[in-house]
């Protein structure tokens, strides 16, 4: 753990070397999510509600997804460069070191500039929490926390899965972006608005709905089923098969040479 | 002229090599378009009377957007150009007996066109086979199709001219990363790539339509769907041509100014 913080420190220092660019990137990230926010705002300005959800209810959903995505992205997106590590043979070097592979991948890149997105998500959440009309009793607070924690673990699992697949394809898989960037983009609305098929897929195959939709229903009082609160815990279990796949890939790993 | 044609050909052929990547892209874009349509369908079902266009016009708009994505992708930059400016290799480029602006312009056009060529056909074919109203439909008549074509070309050249201004800005800022993300974000929003411009409130729409960014992808796509037609379409094309000239000329002036006092990095 001490080593982890040391790595973080070094990465932070190195990224701060280009200060102007660093802060412009943060601002840019902030604006990216800001335009997403305005996208929702203008849609609701015209339609008032979608599928029975109001603007501030959707904002909670949007902020929870964005927050978990930005946390996961900031700390775990090292897996994004994993295909490159395999291609260049850099993984061989990592395998020789006396620390876990995952640990080293995680510490290879930490994108502090993603803080802009995190900031945006936090602000939206601060705005949405008092205005959405939810009475913030203990169970509702717990629901929101579990939603975010579940979201972080789903994105972590997807990043690991992405790295695992690249053992076999060597190339990065653009299609995986539908699950990561795509669910961030389309997850700003409760997944049920996309219809039964999409909801089913994101419940049973990629468990995004388990942290984004079902607990959200309880949060805004659309359902009384208490056990919906605990569904995000299943998201944490989703890491296991993804990790197993990664480990399987690692055991079959053949160096690309050089 | 001949040398620019060869630049075009080399880039175009190079772009055509990445077929596997193009297939992956097609699948991704297809999923993206599909989810977008489902999202708008939810809004349509919640309040059809507030929908600014026919639902089938919207699906056509989205499939056009996905199929022609590479033409209007704002974040598709040629990183070689940024690198040559930041690393100092620009010195070699300046030694060549051809105009820097034209050379970069032609290279960008070629990269985008080769990308589109690989991706658009599968998307068009599948999108055309989908059941109504989820499919892409043909333009209403020949005149509409012709106007779309003119507007598409104008919008495409405008898009490349705007990218050129961003490349040239790297002469002044040296590190292009921040500039890139800022300009991309704003332009995406203003060009109707996040949500189509007809969905904005009327006052906002008026402003957006006067800015150059709506002239990139929004104008041709709206003409195709029949949302903008007749005299409005001609006026919109007029706005496009106006901005094309303005941005092209300012890009030219900017590069002239930048090259006068260019600092070559490194030795």
C-alpha cells in the first residue's frame, strides 16, 4: 500500500510538469460532462418528463453513473493501455518484477486530469440531492452510496475484462467502449427507457442496471422493494468472472517478442 | 496540383488498410445509433406533441450521423501535424516545395474520406433494411438529394477548415492537448452532435444556426431528412458557404502570421 501511494505521488508530479495543459484538460473534462448536463436540461425543457421520470430524478441517476465512472476511470484506467503493453512486449518486464501484475498495471497510469469529470459529477449530485424531492432517510443515503460503489466495481470489472480479452486479440477492442463509455453516455437516463431488451441485457449480461436502475427505483420511491437496495452488491461479484478471465488469459499469455 | 493529388492518394490508400478497425468501428457505431434511437423513442412516447420533427426524420438523422461519422468527427485529428509542430519537425515540412496549408488540408480530407468509405456502406445497408420508422429513408425527391449533396460537401470542407485552425493554434500554445479537448467539447455541443439542433429551445436554435458549427453536420443532415427545405435550405447553404470562406481565409491568415515568427523546437 505504501508503494501504491509512492507511485501516485510520482505520477502526480510528472503530470504537473505541464501545468497549463493539465488544467486545460481538467477544464475540458469538466465541460464535456457539462455539455452532457445541458443536453439533458434542454431535452427536459422540451419534454418535461421521460417515461414518468422528472428532470431532477434523472439528474441523480446521471450523477451517480458519472461519479462512479470518473472514480473508476481515474484509478483503474491503466487497463486501457494494456493492449499496448502486450503489443510492445512491456508485459514481460512487468512479469519479471516481484509484485502482482494488476498492481503494476494500476500504478502505471493514473489520470488525474479526469478530476474535471469527477468535479462535474460531484456538483451535479450536490444540486440533485436537495432538489429531487427524495426525503433523505438512512436507507436512501445507503442506497445512493451502494449505487456509486456498485458502479465503481462494474467499471473496474469491465476494464479488467477488456484487458483480459486483449490477451487473445492483442488489439484493443473498440466494441468494449459501448459498455464503458456507452453506458456512461446512455446511463444518464434510467435504463428502462430503452425498452425491455436493453434493460434485460444490462441486468443479466453486463450488470449495469443493478446499480443504475433498480436501486434508483427505490431511491425515487417508484418501488417499495427493500431488497433493491442491495442489488449493487452483486456488481461486486461481477468482478470475479472478469478477473478469472483475466487470469486465464494471463496463464495462456505468449509474449509477442522483442 | 499534382503533388497534392499524390498526397491525397497516399493518405487515402493508407486509410483503407485499417479494415479490421473499421469493422469494429461499424459494430460500435451501430450499437451507438441503436441506443440513441431508443432514447429518443422514449422521449417521443412521453410527449409526441413536443417532438420537433417526425420520428422517422430523427432516425434518418441518427443513421446519417453514424454512417458519416468519420467525415464530421471533430476529435479526429492528424496527430502527426501536432507532433511536427511540437517536436520541431515542421522545419522539414517547410523545406518542401509546396504550400503547408494545402498539404495538411488535402491529407485531412483523404484520411476522413477513406474512413467514411470503409464504414458508411455497411451502416447504410443495415439501416435501410430496418423496419419503419427505425430505418433510414431516401431523401424526398431529387432536388432535396442534390441540395443535400452540395451542403454535405460544403459542411465537410468547413469541418476540415475548422480543424486546420486548431492545428495552427498549436503554433501558439505548443502543447495542444488542452486546446484540443476544449475546442472539441464546445464544437460538439454547438454542432448538434450531442443532441440535434431542432431539440434546443427556439432562441438557442437561432443563435446556433448563425454560428459556424451548425453548418458542419447539422445543415446537410437536416436537409436530407426534409426538416429544412426549399428557400430555408438554400439560405442554410448560403450560411455554410459564408462560414467556409471566412474560416478558410482566417486559417490562411493565421498560418501566414504563425510562420512569420515560427519557433522551431529542438535542434
